[in-house]
């Protein structure tokens, strides 16, 4: 990648010089009902940083296969911090990079992430580029005493994403003591969720053990907190033993839900008790049905796009299970909002025509792009469909094309009637002219 090597000194300065002017890579979904936290999620979810599986970078578009997972995560971490910087400041001030990096360093000092510093005494003598390099290098690195195929080929430091969530709160003025305390509480609660999800069906699988081990290594809890985490893994705990003693934002709730789903799905089988657990955890987090469905679809879309490279999902049968699940969830979301969607479709004759056409023949590339564009316009006015603007929106287009005509036939009948009336008027005009 043009000689960028995050394993070597000086990579941060080189990386920042490579991305100057790349703010346009940040997707803002103008006109949509998306909060700042949803924008952070929408930009970072496709990169895989949430799931510990890096698939692409945000600002650099070159192929990343030649980079190690560790190097990919180093770049993704600074990209996530830059996304938050942009959304809070309205720009990335490349003329004052030192000021931006000082804010990043101050956040890590505030959060008291001890392992982010190579030493309290020599750290103060480094310049700001060296400081952030040291922080990122040590923050991404995980010292492990286990060997899991899942660890080496799929998961990495998934808790890196919590840095970005907390940096957003820090940027909005959260006090230093609260940032530090909340960081530790979040990491412990994420591990509790993983443990509860793994035990939901009464059997522990190798994949679930690997996920727990990776999160434990990522958290580096120590002391009493590590003992609490281990007690959850040993079993005997229930959802009633899970308490969230801090303010949970939308993005944090989404993270907890997706960690739970990832753990439950790791063995490709969702039992009735596991489904009950997922229902219980979303209720505990006060996440409503629609948000839960959107979260599941976002993960399904990510896996659909990357299944060939993810060891979990090598077979077509695995993918079929995911696609069927996404279809059912889209049916529920569309069903809840079918009147609003129908009203929008009645104003979009070209879109209805293309949807009808897709039922009997494949659409051309240009027609698919037109459908995507018009659906995005509808999504901006129907909040429940903003999911179409979020990660994986274009991937689930075939599902939407399949589901909508059956769910809201009134919109299509209305357009058909209008077309028939237009034809009658045209015929009448032709007769009159004769």
C-alpha cells in the first residue's frame, strides 16, 4: 500500500499525508434522519472494526490484503478517531494536525488506558506523532496465551471500537473521571454479554470460547474485574445479573446487541433458548423490535458481503440461512411501515415499474442503480427505512425487491390504475383527433 507500514516508526505522519483531502470519504447521508452516532456507525461498520474482522479502510481505498490484521486495526483505529473528529469539529484540519493528535493523546490519558503508554517517564519526551503512534501500537497489540484458529483467522481486538465510542463522548465534554470509569465498566459488561450469550443454549462451543478469550485479552481487566468476568464465564449467571450502571447511548446499545448476535451465531445454529436470550438482552437494553431487526440485518449484510473470506461462512447453506433471516426481518420492518412506504411509492411510478419488472426478469446494472437511488430518496423521508442508507443497504436490495410487492400491493394497484386511466385518456385523445 504505497509503502505504508504501520509496523514501522513514522507511519502515522506518512498516513496523514496520504489522506489529506479525504474527508469526502465520510458518508453523511444528507437529508436523512440519522444522528451523529448513527453516522459514526454507518461509516465504520463496513470496515469490520466492530466485529474484529477488518475488511477495508475508510480513507485509503487501496487493497489491504498485504497488511497484517494488526496493521489494519492500527489504521482503522486512527480512522475511527478521525471520523469522530470530523463529525464533532465539522472538518479535519490538516493544517493543524498536531492539535488533532493532541486531542487523541489527551483522550487516552484521560481514559487512563495504562497499556497505551510504553512508559510514564519516557512518554513525555516524545513528540505528538510519536505519542499517538506509541498509543495505537500498544492499544491494538494483544498479548495472548492461547492459540485459536478463530483468533488468527477471524477475530482481533474488537474492543478497539469502544475507544471510538468513548472518544465521541469525551469530545462532547465528558469529565475525565467518568471516561475512565465508564471505559472499564463497558469492557466488563461486553465480556459479561459474551459469556451469557455463549451459555444461552447450555453448551459451550469452541468458537464461543475463542470469542470470550479474545475479548478478555483485549480488555486486559485485571484484579476484581477479571474475577467477575471469569465468574460469568463459569456459568450460573443470568440476564438478571447484568446491570448497566451508566448512561447508554444508541451506538453503545447497538454494540452490545451485535456482540451478543456475533457470539450466538458463531456456531451457525440459533436455538430457541438462544433466540430467547437475544430477545431478553434487547429488552434489558431497552432496544425496541425495529432497532433489533435493523441490527440483525446490518450484521447479515456485512457477512453477506464478506462471507467468502470469513471462516465461519464458507458454505452456501450457511449463507442461505442468513439471507432467509434477513428476508423475514425486512418483512417485519416493511410491514410496520407499509402505509408510509405505499404513500411514497404511489409518487414513484418509475420505481414501481422497475420493482414489477424485477419479479419476472433481471434488472440491468443501470436499472439497479436507479432503484437504489430512488429507494435512498424514500429512505430519507421514512425514518424506518434509513437502514437502506446504512451499511449493507445496497446488498439487501434483492430482498427488498422481493418483499415489497407482497407486503404493500396497494401501492402497485394504485399505480396500475393510474396507468390504465392514462392509457384510456390517450386512447380517447387519439379517437377525438381522428
